[in-house]
């Protein structure tokens, strides 16, 4: 078998691996035929060992990029916190609304009635109003 014709179905492939030893990182490149495993590159395919860079030197530009990214995160967090605060206020208001609408009183004659009522004299609007109230109530009861 020669270089090009290791087998009936030469399919050359290159795989790269990282191997570490004694704090050195080696890149190992293996070129071979996918079908028979025949080696297809001369030389070891192994790079010189390199130590990982553990001493980072940041430039002013690098610091600016990091600072901008952090500021963007803080600003998004502020947005979320202000939305949360608004949500909490809505929640309190909706609970208060339903506690008023659901409140009952009993007359001296023993008749139970609701002192707070929403009056609507248009049928189509009444349906919409009931939908709004149902949505508010189900949203309120989710938590
Ligand atoms: Zn082959």
C-alpha cells in the first residue's frame, strides 16, 4: 500500500487534541485515513508545549469594554427592579379592588348584600368588563 492508496476507500481526516503535562499544553494533530487508520502526515504532529497565560495584562480599552458590559447589566437590573416594584403596586391595588367588590354586609333583616358594585347599563360593555375583571382576578390568584 502506498501513501494515497492505503485501502480501497481513502478518506483523509485531521483531528486535533490538547494534551497537558507538567503545566504544559501540547496540540496534537493527527492526520489519518478514516477507514483504515493509516497515518497520513509525516512528523510527530505535536506542537511545543506552552504554559497557559496566567498573568493577564488588561489595557485601558479592555477595562472600558468590561465597564460598559457591567453598566449595561446594572441598567437592565434597574429596569427589572422598577418593573417588579410596579408589579407589586398593581398586585396590591388589584387585591384591594377585589376585597372591596367581594365585601358583603348583612342588613338588620338578615339580607346579605354587596355595598360596592360596578354598574354597567350596556350589555356589550358588561361582557368586556366581566372579561377584564376575570383576567385581573386570575392574574392576582397566580401567586
Ligand atoms: Zn485507508
